[in-house]
C-alpha cells in the first residue's frame, strides 16, 4: 500500500507577478505640500502676500492633524485662500 504525499505549497515571487512601479518624473508632476520644505512654503506664502507663520500652521494641520483639505484648516483665513489655488495638499509621490 502506497502512502499519499501532501502536495507541497508553491511560493510565488510577488515581484515576478506585479508590474514594476514607475514613478512619475519630478518635472512631470505638480508640487504638493509634502514636496516642499517649511522654508520653501514660507517663501511661497510671503510671495503671495501672506505672513510666513501661515506655513507653520499649514504644516501643523497636514502633519499633526492629518488634514488633507484647506477648508478643514480652521485657523487659516478663508477670505484670502490664494495659496490654495496653486498648492495641493496631497502627497504627489
């Protein structure tokens, strides 16, 4: 009488199955908030006529409070949302 052997589990290399991820070149995508340093954000806000401390407020909302919408950043003025027009909050990577 022969004994049956259990089939051996096969291992699949996930890299062989999944297509490689090709990041979008830096020049081909818009800069988001997470692409800027605090100093760069301060410079952009100053250039738009806003006080530099707004950058620290925005970074605090994005990194500490994990808010991804400028409208939810309640310490920012809603009357002058000019930085919102050119700057996205989302991670662009």
